[in-house]
C-alpha cells in the first residue's frame, strides 16, 4: 500500500442514533438495504440473525473502549455473547494464533513470523490489522502537593529517568525545564509493565527514536531495565503508581488515576501535554508502513516529529481478525462487531472521555477499514 495516512485523523462527526439503528439492525426492515456493511454478515445473515459466542482478548489499553463497544454492539445484537479478556497485547496475539480468540486487540503490529502463522490460523486466509483505537500514552507521576499541572520533560531526560540514571525529582536536568516549580528531593521510582506489552513497545520505540541516544535498550515489548517496580497489565501499573510516592509510569491516557500529574513532552521548541487531538496530529504526520496491505493497515508513527501541536508518545492499537473463518457464524459475528467499532457511532462512543477519550478515525481511514472488513468470509 502506497497511500500515506497523513491528514487522515481528523475527528469524525457524530452519527445519529437512528443511523446506527439502520446500520446495525437493518434486518428489521424490509428494505433492500438489509445487506449493509455493519448489518450484514459474510454468510448473508443480517444483524438480527446474529448469535453465538464471540471471544476476544488482548491489549489492556483497549479495555475501556472495548467495554463501550461491546455495550453498543450488544444493544443491537443481544443474541451474541461477546467478551474481551484484557490479557495484554502479546498474550492476545498468542490466543489469536492458537485459535482461542476470534479477534484481538494489540498495541503492536503482528511480527513477520506472526503474519505467516496467521495464514494457517485463518484457514488459508490472511490476518486483518485495523487501526481502530488511537490514544496517547500518558507519563504520569505520583507527587502529592506539587504545584504544577504538568512537569515538562525533554525526551533525553525522560529516557534517563526510565533507565534509572536520574534518581531524584529535583535533579538539575528536570529543574532546567521546570523553572519556578518547587521540585521535591523525593526518590524517583520508575514503574513499568511486567507483562509482554504493546504499550511498552510503543513507549520504548518513542524513547529510542526521540532521545538522541539516551535510551540504549531499543524498542521492546518486555521491559529491559532491572531494578524498577512493575505491574501486570494497565491495572497493575495503576495500582503500583498509586502506592508509590515518587513513582512515574507510562500507561494509556484513559487510565491515569484521578488527580495525578502528567508529563508534557518537548516537541521542537514547545512542551506538549497529551490530548486526543495531539495524538491524532502525530498520526496525521505518519505514513503507512512499508509492508502494509489493503488488509493490514499498519502505520509507521513519526516518533521524532518536531511538528507543533503533536504528542508523539501515542499508541495505535490494532483490531486483529481473520479474513477467513471456518464457520458462517464466526465470520458474521466478527464482521458485524468490527463494522460497529469502525462506525462513526462506535468511534464516538470510545472518544467519550467517560469511556476512553480516544481519537476517532477519519472518514478516509474508515473507507479503507470497511473495505478490509468486507473481505471477511467463511471458508
């Protein structure tokens, strides 16, 4: 695929409830439009005919969004028992490849060997990788009483903190970018994911690309530095951060504990706090990966961008599924669920700050996603 995704992350408009009903429950109408993308399945069934179990798993970053998506999908498809086990991206991909999950969320794209393995898992078909959850990764800290909305950090200083080289909050490197802030001499406690994590891979990819060599551990799913505190999944990280004064952690922005501070990172000559808009802006500036296809819509994020208003510590979390399933029911259910997630209603549901606060995909990307979903069928 040669088309770049730059300019494709503007916030989508909100679909009306009536439009959603037409899309997801088209079977209730006698109209010939009953075979619409979200309301029809690979087996020719319409939404009201959908039934069975639909197990999913994967990225903890998607958990809140998935809860919202499952609620919306179930409203239109009450006979489908959809579930999502937030196991982490790495375990989720393993569950997809061994057939125990029909769809998964992953904060990292499939590795080449996983793309190959997916051909057998998908009954001779291929894996779909659809960028349906776009969210900033926040860097949050536990410093009670600090009189500042954000702590400003440049990429090199942030890398040295997580590498264990900067050990107190009043270190000169931190003070240099926070003039007028009374920083405590509290010890810094870096907190990371203990499980194999796409969030870790996205965060270390940023450190590797943007820190000018200060981060020497590469982009990895498993945390590479010893001597830190850790937590299993996003919930484990949150729990560890809440209990560790002086702690600093990376986590999906939707799950920052109430009242905790966050880092504004230096981009060019400014410090940019996280927001859905700033996350969407960096995705706008990023091209497709070299190995992307019409089914695998993977993005090469511009981690070292200097463009104003961008927040480069962002994850694009993929919904991964098969183009071919071994039953009409599975194909129909997966197709309908992904169509709902990609719809304006589904994307706006996840964008609600009370749900996940993510950045909705654009109409341009939605067209590519819908074309990929349309290819889901039964063997």
